[in-house]
């Protein structure tokens, strides 16, 4: 299970580099932080149950944050300036 956290860290790292290259520095910082956390968790060698609980908490935080952002922060636009 710890290998899957390293895979997640790899992909969040890839996205962080792409966001950085696209001048989206805040999003890059967020993804670099996720990369560091996932990589650190992968070397703790926890039980599979704990890894599943951590992943469930990670998804819950993401869904709540995304719902808040898309409901209260995002200003809809359709390609106009």
C-alpha cells in the first residue's frame, strides 16, 4: 500500500511541475505540499487499514474544499474577458 502513496506522490509532483511551468504558483505550491505529505506518509510503513483511513480523509477534505470553492468562490465565465 505504501507504494501506491509513492505513485500518488509522483503524479502530484508531475502536476506541481506543470502548474509551476504554467505560472500557476499557488496551485503548484499546493501540489508540492501534497507531494511532500504523500511521500512522507509512504515511508511510515503503516498498516493497510490506516492507509485506507488516511486516503478516505484525504478524499473527504478534497470534496468538501472543492464543493466550497465551486459554490462560493468560483465566478462562472464562458470564455469571455
